[in-house]
């Protein structure tokens, strides 16, 4: 179980950083998408504080397992495709069309990973009550003065 949460967390953090970077007009370190969803580890970390029911916990773990199964494959594909792009860019003279074609493959893999993350985030959020969501927002808020 910890392994599943760790894998999902690593993937979540990777996508959260890049999702937030798309908003150039936002203050530094702002992640408007991340502010609306809750990573699985946060929910599990505070399951007692938010009174997560056994049924909710079971459903959450099932969603994490479901996402983890496909995410590992997507991450492996992404890594392989980035390596190919690097190999294309290594020579002193780069075939621009080939590089851009491989970039499209990399971007498509990144898109699918982000899509999977948003799907998981939506399913997690939909498992929780309005009160649980409110409590998670409070628990996630940075300490005053930061």
C-alpha cells in the first residue's frame, strides 16, 4: 500500500509542477489546478482528521491502484521517448523535423499522464463530502506568516 501511494505521489508531484507552470500570469509557486484537488497521500495522511469512512478509504485505495497500474506504463513510455529525443538532439547537426516529431511523441505521453492525474484527482474529490473537502483545505493551508 505504501508503495502504491509513493508511486502515485511521485507522479502527482511531477504533473502538479508542470500543470502550474502553464499559468505565466500567476504569482510564483502558484498552482491553480493543484489548489482545486487533493493528492491521495494528503487524504490518507489526514483520514482520521477528516473522518474518512471505511467505504471511502476502500474506494480511494481502489482508485489509487487503478491509476497506478496504467501510470507506471505511461511513465516508462515517457522516459523511453525522452531518451529518444535526447539522442536526436545530441549531434552537432540536428534533424529539426525528426526532433519536432519526437517532441510531439513526448508531449503526447505527458498529456496522457496529466490526463490520468486529473481523472484520479476528480475521482478522489468526488469520493469526499463537502465537509471533508473543507477540512482538507484547512489542513493543506500553509502556516500563517508564510
